[in-house]
């Protein structure tokens, strides 16, 4: 298994990503990765040692919360 202890991912960073984190945003505005986090992301398991998603769930309909967390 590849050692990914130095890779961190922030999902839905808002206007500015956390320093040292790669970011996934639905809008292509200079972020590391552009994707809709409601769909399965194209990363392999264990790609990141930390996944942070503090500003994502408020944009997800409550009926899709479990799906988004998976």
C-alpha cells in the first residue's frame, strides 16, 4: 500500500482552501480537483490520511445526508 500520510483532502472548501490540503469543489475556481461531492469521488481508498468536509453538508438536501457521508 502506498504511504499517503502527507496527503490531506478538504471537500467543499468555500472561497479558500485550508493550507496544505488538496481540495474538491464543485466550481472550477483554482481548486485542486473539480467534482460534485454528491457523486462518488474518483480517488482510490486510502489516498488521503485526512478528509475534512466542514462546509459541505449544509449544501446537501437532508434526504441525501447519508449518501453524502458514504
